[in-house]
C-alpha cells in the first residue's frame, strides 16, 4: 500500500511539473469588455467563432494514414539557410518593398519604410511544452536581436505554429503594436503585453501603420490553444496596401471569400499563401499546393510566395512535396512562384533565386488529393446559401463551378 502511495505521489509530482511548464503558454480566455466585443461580433455565434463554410475532418482515416507516412517527412541532411546577420536591413530596399521568409509562416515585410513582423515563431517547439511537440529543423535564420526596427507585429491566429509565447515576450519591447484577430489579445495581455500595444481586428476591419493600410481578411480555419477554448478567438489573413500591395493568407482552406478579397482589395504584387501541412483527412483546414494556386489567382496576385512548409513536420507528406506541387500547378497556369532560401531578404521581381531544396519523391494530386469539399444540400445549410448569394463572382457559371467544387 505504501508503494502505491509513493508511485501516486511521484506521478502527481510529474503531472504538476508538466502543468507548470505549460500553463501560461495555454493563454487565457477573454473577459470584460473584450469578451463583450467577442460575443457581439457578427462572426460569433453558438459560443464560438464561425467559418462561412464548415470544416470537414476524417479522424479515423487520419489515424490509419499515419501508418502510411512518407519516408521523407523530415530532412535527412541540413537545410541550406541564408546567412542573415541583419546588416542587409541597414540599406533600404531599392523598390521600397522587401520580404524575408524565415521558415514556415514567419515573415519580415518591409513596405514604404514600414517594417512588419508576421507570425513570429523563434521557439524550438510549437507546443505548450518545452520538451514535447514538433521541433524546428534549423535554428532561426535571423536572430531576434538582429531584427531591424519593428513597427508592428501581425498575428493571424492563436495556434502554436503562429503564436509563440516566448517570441512574443522577446518582442514586447521591440514592437510598439501587436495587430491580432479579435480575442487573441487576451493571450497577449495575460503574457504581459500592454493593452495599449494590442489592436484587435475583425474581418474587413483595417488600421494604418504610417502610410501602410492593413486589413484583416476572412479565412477558413480554426483557433484554440487547448481543448476548452476551441474557436474562441478569430482567425484571419491580411492585406497590406501601400506603394505595393501584398496579401498574407494565414492558415485557411479554400473558400469563395478569396474572390471577394481580390475584388475589394486586389490586385496584389505579392501573395504569401500557405501551401503545406495538408491532408485528405482535413481538406478544409489548409489549402494545399493546387488550391493555393487557385487562391492566388482569385485574389488577383502577380507573384506567389509559398508558406507553411520547410520548418516543421505537421503532416504525412514528404517535406519537399508542397513546393514541387506548387511549381507544377503554377507552371500549368504560367504563374510566377518565388523560392527564397529561409532567411534570404528579397525584392519581388528583382532578387534572383534558385532551387535550394533536394529532389525527393513526391505524390501529385491524383495520389494525394486535398481538395476542399462540402457535400450536403445547400438549402439545408444557411452558410452555403449565404456564400452563394453574397460572394461576388462574375457570372452564374462561376457560382455553379464553385458549388460543384464543394460537391453540393
């Protein structure tokens, strides 16, 4: 009996240590005025934020597919990253427009002497735990201390691969503003960011940082940092308008709102769109390569920068597959795809780039489809009727084409 007491005490102690290790990273729910704003949002109903179209998941099939994962989910050799010590930012961009992709979805965007840091993740793992969870494949190409002066940090949603507590804390004194979707500010305030630094936006709301207009755009995704706060905060993409225009998708599945974004805010000189971490088992959560190309054309993009790949193992496909499929799909449409090394500052249309990832086997869309679908009677689902009626499309054939792609 005493042995069981000792064992239970040890297990309780371990559980307590693990809880302390992760507790603050879980974030905090909104209260007071922030909670009231959330509950009165037109995007919030039935106790959570809602997508215009629902998300489909195939849980049990996902479990089965996990045993069929690709042999090259992770790099077997070191990834060649660009040696960026920050000195490049001492010289302004010739065009007034420069971007640095730091892996996955972390971006440094310089536009008209305004510097924006998007979804900053410098942490070693994307997890509430310091010892468990997907681990980055290489050190950050640009150290936080070598960042140029930051005018604002932009957050797309509160998932761990986009909102990293440790990085936020390191940036607290470096960034005057944190622009986030509605509700995400509760996490930042809990971590010690001043409320005066936090600006929360809903879809289609905008703000200005100097001469650059930033608009939060709709996305088809989800949120949550633990099982009890699912979809309690909003998710979004962003449009950046200045002398050049750029679009950042955030995490999203395909939905007709991309056409509305293009009509209202496009065209864009550069689109920065997620292409990786896709699966047939969660076809509506992420675009995947081919649908990223579709989204790029719908928002009226000129050049495409693929994101959400090349740093973490988050799906069963080989790690280089997203880029191979994006290049194949874009070649069919004669589109321009940018391929910078992680950490390489570049000016779209000016900086020369070359292939830096290895040639590995990969599956095409016929072998591994991740096409967004929504099979149901649209007249039984108001969200589909709403999309049918309100999404700006040029003609009836476009509406029918989208409905067919949903499988309704």
